[in-house]
C-alpha cells in the first residue's frame, strides 16, 4: 500500500501537514494535520510498504509498546483509507 501520488508532507509554523498537490488536489480538498508519528507514517507511505514495516520503523524510532503502535498504525491507515488517500 502507499499514499496516492501527489501528496506531500510540509511543515508550516512548526506543525506538519499532508497536502494534496497537482492532480491529487482535484479530488482531495484541504490538508491533514499530522503529529510527529503521523508525519513519519505518512512519509513511509510515500513508497509501497506494509503495516508491519511501518510498525517496525516506528518501534525503531520510538520507545513504545508494540501492541499500541500496531493499533495506532492500523487506525491511522484505516482513517487514510476512509478519505481515499491510500492505494492498496
């Protein structure tokens, strides 16, 4: 899975956002506000990856409970699917 082409992560005023550009902006209006972990996940989704690979990358960067990370990653991916931002 990966994020649809045309989405980028940018920092504005110290906050991170995912923004649709080019063709993606025609179907997705607005931007997504991201925390640091959300921005990391979104950046990992710029290339084809799996939920398992994302969980491993998060655990390598943050000291966190693996079960909680897995649940959070699954929830975030589910939300992105719900707004049609991910290609499987």
